[in-house]
C-alpha cells in the first residue's frame, strides 16, 4: 500500500479533477442565478418605466386637446374649388377613384350577402322547427322516399 502505481495515481488525479469540476459548476450556477434575477428585475423595472412614460404621454396629449379652444373645423370646399383642384381629364385620378369605388361596392356586396345568408339560415331553422314530426302523412312520405332510394341503390349495385 505504500507504493503508488501509475494507475492508482491516475484514478486519484481523475477523482480530484472531477471534484474540482463539480465545485466550479456549482460556483458558476450560483453566479448565474443572481444575474438571472437581476435581468428579471431590470426587465420589470424597464416595463414600469415604460408604462409610466406612456401614461405621461397620454395625459399630456389629452390635456393638450382639452386646452385648445374650440376651433371651428375647416369649411368644406365648394364645388368650384373641388373642380379646380381635381380635373376630370386626369387619368390617374379617375383610375384611383374607380378603384376606390370598386372596392367599396365589393365590400357592400359581401356585407349584403352575409346578411342574406344569416337571414336564410334563420328562416331555415324556423321552418325546420315548425315541422310536425307526429304527422302520419310525413311518415308515409319519408317511407316512400326511403323505399325509392333503397330500390335505386339495389339496382345500382346489381349492375356492377
């Protein structure tokens, strides 16, 4: 036991290295934790500062609007002023106006279609609710439809 062989020395050295690595890892983790907490607290502080500043800006803009005397809005231009500003032979302007009109008409048509679809669905629901399921004529009609479909299905299957 008094004599160290090379393999014993290597294993002892490996054990010491492993212990040092563990202590270094623990030390690094401890150093990282406060930094992580610091980043979180810095982020919270930054958020609070931003919120306070945005509130300040909003209050300032509201007070600026309130402090302005009631100014009369600009009068609408007269027809002659509009005609002088926008010429009817300006192709680019006419194309832009046409595009705006087409977009708006498309919007109106989609909105109308949506309303009609909702109305039709509502009407269909009401019609279905009004059907009397206890009516014997209804049962006879259903039986007749089912029989004709089953006959159609059988004829189709036998031809194949």
